[in-house]
């Protein structure tokens, strides 16, 4: 993590010293950008998640009230955007990162967590996220003279995305993929409502950010993007009740059944709230990213 923040600081310093030029480029004496401007760039930032596992002190709460910043991990990505007259953009983006959490992080506040600490579950997962979103820049609904156009432009974004994940948990210093172990009895005849979840899912990305035009050929963005998910299994934990451990041997190999029994129920003591997950709310993840993009503009030839 220290190396990551050094790289991020270096990027910010480069932006600070990059020579600035005039901002507005429609039909002036040098650039002839047309109605659309294309921008290609990369992103560097952080990723975190909101799931049933881990969290903060007290009983599990919704949204950022249960966020634990210690679980933040680096992320990176690539994007391409076509912007119409600076105010409306259509962006495709790929983001890669990791999410993780574990109940043992609640040890210092264990008595306040109503059994979440004693539940002792944990997970990690790589995340590959792909999205198609629209960016809206309200300041550029107004037409500016070249010298008066703002360099800073706050914006909102929304669209549709898909992501790929694959949760793991650690047992005896070895990591195991949880999906094939069916730790909550997914697909068992004894639990007909517990369906096997897909490792590729649709999401709804919502974002807010600010764009700064460094020069005629370079933009920078700082963006917070929240993904609304349609699954509660990003962390492989959802249902309240623990599965009957004797059933694993009926659906899994002897080796996998033994591993599944240990990873499905990791309680370290008798707990007040004896439930595994909370199916009322789906999981979510978010990113905070610095985006550096280079614009492609046609140059008007002097006569």
C-alpha cells in the first residue's frame, strides 16, 4: 500500500507542473475539434466493498455507516470517452482490483457487534468490472467564450456494467474458492430456495466527479463510483441459517466436503445473534479513482 500511495502522489505532482493552455477549443484559430472529442486514458485508485462480513462496530448498518476503511485496496483501469461539446460524454471503462473483509477485524469492538466478531467469517476476491456510462457536465450547458470557459467541471455519471468475481477464504494457510464448496447449501435439494449464484453479474454504476483540463491535450478526473449489485454473494455469505454440515458429503467429494464443513461454520464461541448472513441487503463495492486522459483533436492547418 505504501508504494501505491507514492505512485499516486507522483501522478498528482506531474499534473501540478504540466503546462496549461487555453481551455475552449471549438473552432478557434488552432483546433477544430468538431462536435465530439475522443479521450483515452488510465485510472489509478482504491476499491472497497460493503458486504455481510466485517464492517464496523455495532450491529451491521447500511451503506457507509458500516464501512471499514482498513479494507481498502488498490485498483487500476483503462477508459475511452467520446464527449459532445464538453457537456455530455459516453464512456467505456474497465477496472481491476480486489475486495476483502474479515470478522476478526472487529476484535477490539467484539462485544458491540452482536455476534459478528464471533462468527469469524472472512473472504477475498478479485474484481474485474466493465461499464458503459454517460457523463453529464452541467456547467457546459452554457456556451462560453474561449477565454472564459472553466477548467474545472463537476459531473455525474450513470450507466450499466458487468463484473466478474470469485470469493475465497483461507484455511490452514491455504486459500480455497468458495463458490464450488456451496457453503450455504446452494443447489442442495434440502434447501430449494438457495440457488447457485453466478460469478458474472450485472451492476449499476453511479458516480460523481470533477474534471480538470490540464491542457488542450490532457484531462484529469477525480471520481467516486458506487456499484449497485444484484447479488448478496460477493462475500459468499447471505442466508441467516447455517447449512447442516452432514449434507456436504452428499454433494461434494470427501475432500471438498471436509473443507466446506470448516469454511461454512467458523464460529469461535456461542454468540448472541446466531446467524450467518443477512439476506435483506445486497452487497456493493465502490472505487475512488484518479483518471488521466489524453484527448484526440484535429489540428486546423494554417493557410
